[in-house]
C-alpha cells in the first residue's frame, strides 16, 4: 500500500475543517430576532386606528353628521385598546327606497370599518352617497378619538387637571324642528368651549337658532354642566341642546 505523504495529509485535514465551518455557517438562520428588529423586520404590534399614527382614546365617540343628497349620515365608534371594536350609523338616509339601500349598505360598512381599522374602506355598490357620507363621518370620529387620547393618561384623582384638552361630540337629539348636536372642548376637567354642530334650520328656525345657540354655548361654559336654563322662545332647541350636551359630558367622563 502506498503511504500518504505528510504534507498531503495536512492539506486534506485543513480542507475538511474548512468544509465543516462552511456547513455550520450555512445552517445558521439568516437572521435572529435581534437583527430582524434592528432592521425593522420584527412583526408589527397591533396598530391603533388607521395606521396607528397617533394613539387613540378608548371609549365611544360620534363623528360629525355628513350631509348627503338623500339625508344625513353619522357614525359612532367604540374603541378599546386602541382598536375599533364596533361601528354603527346613528343617522342614515331613510324613507322610500332609502330604507332598502340603508339596510343593505350600513351593516356592510360597519363590518368593513372593524376589519380595516380606519376610514379606508370601499363604497357599497348602489349606495355611493351613503357610503361617502359614512366615510366622512367615520373619519371625523377617528380624528376625535385621537384628539381625546391624551386626556385619558391622567392617573388617580385630579389626574385630569394635567391632561390636555379633548373635544367630544354628544349624540344627536331629535326635536320637533330638527336635530340638535353639541360639541364641547374639555380641559382640566372644565368645559372651555361649547358649540352646536347641528341645530334646527330653515324658515323661522334660522332666527331662533341664531339667537338661542350662542346663549346656550355661553351658558354651558359658565355652568360646566348640562344644568342650564332654556332660552326664552327656543324651548325645543334648548331641550335638545341640553340632551346632547349631557351626552357629550358623559363621554368626556362627567
């Protein structure tokens, strides 16, 4: 038998060692959790409403009413843990053919919002006006949910004194002459601004509204509650205003 040359044995041993190292390196995962996170490849955390660009406050918030060719559309959201858990239309076109369109479109839109976690949803075929109004009011609700988030960070009694201002819109109150809806801005546990985003209009209602609403807004800020006097000559508007105002205060945490 031919004897192996010492130098040849050394070369073969070195080659075997190099091959083993290459094999081990090839079996190592391409990246580990640390490197994936550093590269931005880690699985994203559950996003807040519509991309999580800004935290959202938990609770129930109602968007502004969006006027469409066939009637108003208004969306209310329930947010929990930074996610939309429920969407509903508190106003939608009704009467005649609108009833059928609304009953078909609104449930689909509600479901789409919860799935999409934002206002980037498709219109329902055959309900373009309702869909567009829904998305407009939905975006308003999302904006308000984000605006209210900082106020929820107060801890313990008196924590709200250091909280930032939040804007909350009350539910729509239906009156004999039309809907009334109030939006308030709360800072440090006090109402700093009140305004009516909806009020009776048309004919004599325009004059009554222009006279009563500024007085009611001022009274709400002064009282800090919904316990305010009705404006003489505007009983229905005043009662609707107080009802929506109380709703807004309840959403703001009293």
